[in-house]
C-alpha cells in the first residue's frame, strides 16, 4: 500500500502559494528529470498546446506547454486539464493503474480537448518502461522501480 | 488448444505486456480507420508491428490483426493495402468483417489465415459456414447476443473454430450494423472505426455533476459518487416519457469467469479480452487474472471456481456499475 506522498501540513502550505512559482518549478524539474525520457517522443504535432495538471489534495495547479526543447511554464488558458490526487498521479506514472480505470471511478477528471487528452495518453503509453528507467537519473529510477514493484 | 487467451494490444508496450503476462495471442490494429479502435495515437505502424511480431514469435505466441471496419468504395485501397501489409509482415491471422475484403485476401494470399470478426455479425452456423465455404475462414468471433446453449449449437454444426468475448466493456451489440453515433456525429463506427470520435466528445465538471456531450448532445450527467462510463450514445441517460434513465442500455462490463468450465466443455477455441483502447496497466492486470483462471479450469474443470481476488481485480477495471454474464447465461431458459 502506498502512503500519501506529501504530509497534510505541507500540502496546506503548498496550497497557499501562488500558481506561477510551482509551474516554473515543475517545468524546471520535469526538464531535468523527465525530459531525457520524454524527448524521444514526437511532440511536434502538439506544439503550442497548453496543459494544466491539478493535484487536488495539494491544491496545486501546474500549467505548462511541451515544445521541442521540453517543458515551459505557461499562464494561458489550458487546452487540457487533468485532475487527480498526488497518489493517483504517481500510480499512473508507475503504470500501476490504467487511466480509464481511474476515470470510471471518478478519481481522474479530464477537461477540455478530449482528443488532445487521448493523444497525450497514447503517446505516454507507447513509452517503453525499460528505456524510460535507463534515461531517468539514477535515484529517481530506483524510486520508480520501487513504486512499480510495490 | 482450446481456450486460447487473446489479449488486446493498443501499443507495442501493451503487446509485450500481454505476452509477458501469459497471453497466447494478441490482437492489434494499424494506425488508421481500418480497425474498430481508430483512436489518435493508438495502434501500430509497420515497424512497430514487425517488432511486435518478432517479440511474440520468439516466445511462441501469435499476433492477430483486426481489419474489421467496412471499406468505402473511394478508399478501398486503404483496406486492401492493409491486407497486403499484413501478409508481408507475416501476421498470424487477419480478423475481417467485409466479404469483399475477404475475397481480396483469399485471392491474393491463399495462405493468409482469416478470422471472421464480431463485426461480421454471424450468429448462426449457417452464416459461419457460408464464410467458411466462400472464403475459407478458420475462426469466427461470435457476437455477444447468443446464450451458451445457442453457442454450443453453432459449435456442433461447424468445423470453424469459435472465439467468444470473455471480458470487457459491453455495447448494444448490434455489431457491424450500429449507426447510433452517426446520429450525433455523422460518422458510424463501422466505417470510421470508433463509436464516439474524440474530437466530438466533451467532458465538463459542473455544479450539478460531470457532464459528457457528443457533438453538443448531452449523453449523461454523473452524480458525485457515480461511476462514469465511456461517452457513447448507447450508454447515455435520456428523458423518455418524463423519466430520465438508461433508455438504451446501462453501462456494464462482461465478465464470464464463472462460465469457463462450460466454455471448455463445449469446445470454445479462444477467449477474447476487450480493450485495445486501454493502457498497459489494464492489459497486465486483466491478462494475469485470465491466464490464471484458464490454467485452473484446464487443470480441474469440475472443481473450478473463480477466486474472490480475481473477481475483485476485474471489478476494479470495469466500466459501469456492474458485471454481467451477458446473454451467455439465461437461467430462465
């Protein structure tokens, strides 16, 4: 069983922060940690599309676009908004849960451009997990392997 | 071997996942509307299909290709081109619905194994045998409208292998002939390859509930704790005669684990798992359960009973409020 990812007190603190710094921090972290794996995908057809990830239990809204050079924070109206808890996002990342399963049980909400949502989902599903693990920084790869095997 | 496990592969990762978890065969589609799961970004290009075939064949498993939409005359070459590619790649069988395409396949590639898709909607042994006589089909996937005694009657009167759906989302089951979504979108699944084209689907969280719309038509409004379903017209709730309810059908999932001993007894060749649109996590979970169940029933059919753990795992994955044995089980008959 997975524990909550962030203690509640920290969650309450994060929720009080404005959204721009977390979006910037997220993009910087994602570029450093995830982009080496994600850049193998074809993002060209999705250039200029804006995303928002809402981490419900943390009150976080992360807004960004993904271009040829990676993640960039963005403050415009998102084309696609995905909402779930931190734990469920982690389960999705670790491929422990199927997005449709979470969607049926209302743990995941997708709003905006449905087609864009499916394209992104199918793009990420096509990532070979072994290749991803090889491209992640070592400590993150170890954490991901633990999560996938939990 | 009876009761081969046929699992869905929407991507190369899903294909490998299904094989690693014990699928005897996987089924997939090319990246266009030649198959009935034509979602953007899903399915296989030629290089991925070749890699999938290599992976499966090295492990003694098979790869089937769904070419089960109906070609239109102005794009006929897209479908014949897909048959050509399948033959060239060495696909183990193509799953077809259109008789014209079957004729093309059997004339051009007499060695290519043909399966009749559920989209072909053959429900009697006369229909199945017709496809056998004219096109040499070796297996038929039966529509999910027959009871098991009716299925048994088909099996007894044909030497075509019979494949049944075992698990996954159900629809109104007017397979190959359903035009419901074209009422809203102008596109029918039979030629466009998808019931609700994603570009026409809209989800919106509103104060009164989560709303799904297809080209602006309200399909459903889910209350706070209600399970959601796929945004298809057949599963919507509509106001009819002053009452709002599932006027066509309630979203449910088929789960036939309980019927495995009977399916084994009547000689079902293969069990198909629905869900090429789902992610690798689903493929892993569902393949694991069905592999264990099929192994168990083959070892001891008389003592076979699905475990609560299997049922819980499958329930979690399913669309809608409930599981059903579908038309297979009609105790009142």
